[in-house]
C-alpha cells in the first residue's frame, strides 16, 4: 500500500504540477508536527504534495528553496529533479480536458445514451459554475432500491489527471454497456454517480495556466 501511495503521488504531480524550476523531495517525518517543526514553510515555495502516514512527506518546491530542506535536519531525498521535463512528457502522451470540455463530454454521453445515464449536479460553485456529473443506471430517472456508488474527481485543482479517471470510468461503462455483459450487470444492479470535477473554480483557474493552485476560489477571512 505504501508503494501504491508513493507512486500515486508522483504520477499526480508529474501530470499536474507544472511550474518551471520545480522539483519533488521526500522528507522522512512521522507527522505534520515534526515536519513543521523542522521546515519553515512561510515565505518559501514549499508545499506538501503527498504523504505516507507515519513515514514521509513529498514536498514540491522551487529549486531555489532546496537548501532550506537540505538544512532542516530531517532525512530527505530528491525524487523528481525537474518537474518541467516530466510535465512535457505527460503532455506529449495526451492532452487533458478543460472544465468546459468535460462538461461537454458529460452532456454528449447523456444525449447519446439516455436510457442508461442522465445529467446530474451538486449545484453551483462560488463563481457560478455547475458541478456537473452523470447518474448511470438501467433506469436513471428513477430512484431504485439498489446499491449506490459515487466517483468524484479533482478535489485539488492542480491534479489534472484526477478528472480524467472518473471521466474514463463513465465513458467506458456507458459506451460498452450494450456489448459487455459484466458492465450490463453492474449498471443494471447499481445506481452510479460520476462527477469528474468537484472543484471547477479552482480547476478553471489552474488549467491550462499551470499556477499550481490547490484550493477552490472562495475567499475565507478576506483572502483566497
């Protein structure tokens, strides 16, 4: 499980955090308090990108702030020395979809396959964008007494790949329903909700400008 968590962190960073001159380092720290006690985050570019609980933290930072981490007194290793190169490779392997494109994909699936999916929404965001998704079932307009599953993606706006996973799940289930008996049985006996982008304001702010933004865009205490 730790290996999976570490790999997932690196994959998400490789395809979503794209500031030039940035890198990833892994610091051995058992909890937040130990980490914050040794590393002065304030006034630096250093941000937490991932964690293996009780063991280590992956930090993303500008190369200029590497000496800060090296001098912190905790064991550390450079995991990715140049995020820009990783980003370029990821972009060469496939373009990610914008929020508007993902909404269009959801709408097209609902129009093309109305017997097994309908558009659904959690409502609008602070900036007025709809949190759009799909309900998938053999009777999608009826609330049936069936097991329910929910997939949501892109909580953190800089993790672009997190939207593509639920989008892929929705597309695969829906487009293969007519020819795949396993998918048929799954959809016929469940109610599924899939929302690729749960944070459309933050995603629209970050994509494709690569601002390394993590949160939504709603002010709190007068600041964002």
